[in-house]
C-alpha cells in the first residue's frame, strides 16, 4: 500500500514600507488577521540602517514567504521617498513578486475612515510655501477609496479654493507628523488591490515627488 504525502502550501505574507519621512514604518501580514507593525524614528540614519531593520523585522518569515510588497510612494521627503521605492522595486524584481506603490495621502485618508462616509481632505506641507492636497471618498462599509481630487501640489490659496469648491461634505486632516504609522494603511490598501486581482510589476512602482528638491 502506497501512502501519498500531502504538501501543505506555505503561508504567504504581504510586506509594506513607509520611508517618506525621517521615520521608518514596516508592517507584515498573512492577510488572515495576523499583522505586526513597527515604527522607528531614524532621522538621518534612515538610509544607513533601513536594510538591517528590515532584515531583523521580517523574521521569523523569510523573503520567499512574501506574496507582494507595498510602499508609500509619496508625497514626502525626496530622499526618504526614493529610498523606500527603490528598496521595494529591488525586492520585487529579485523575488519576482508584485509591488504596489500607494499614495502617502491616500494612506492618511484611509487611516481616518469613518462611519459617516464623509470625504476626507488631506493637507501636507510642501517646500517653498506650497502644500500637497488631495480629497478622498472612503467607504468603510465596502472598503473602497476613490480620489475625488488627486494628490496635487498647490499654493495655499489654490488649495483653499479647491476646498471651497468641493461639492461634498468633508473632514480636513493635517498630515504633518507620525506618518510612518500609516504603514498599516499602506498594507491594507494594497491588499484591497490584490483582492481585486491587480498584480503590478515592480517596474510600475514609481515615486511621487510633486516638486524637485532644488526647483526654483
């Protein structure tokens, strides 16, 4: 009598990165209720230590356990945003898995989703006296998010005019600090897209800087 061995598929995980500020945010989930997350304020040491923190954080999982990667694509600091996106693209290419590039502002909006279904306007300071602004409609009942006004670099006056012309009730959120904590929102938004059947190639993950760091 021959006994057949049944192979149990290895559990797969999703990893998200948030490096658009001097903080490093990491989150990993098996998409079945098991999620862990960690945030470190690394300041200028972000570029030097991000790889080691990631290697330590992912354990006991291994790179081969990853099903896809998500990263905050900006807006945010130029150097930090670039570090995160390049790291995610490199991992996606080497592991041959999808990479989801998620808006920093969309993640903030998602983290403030509410039962009242109000639109969420997110405002973030930018360089040279400008602001990044976006307005998202978040439906917590159906787990959907829609950009009513996409991420845009504006003068404060233009942003106020945009808000004044918004034809729906909204909640205004100031995105100024502790943004790396929304790394779990990055993970959740990418998981929504994953469940919708989206499988973006690593090469499609591009940063959104909004403005050049030396632009006049």
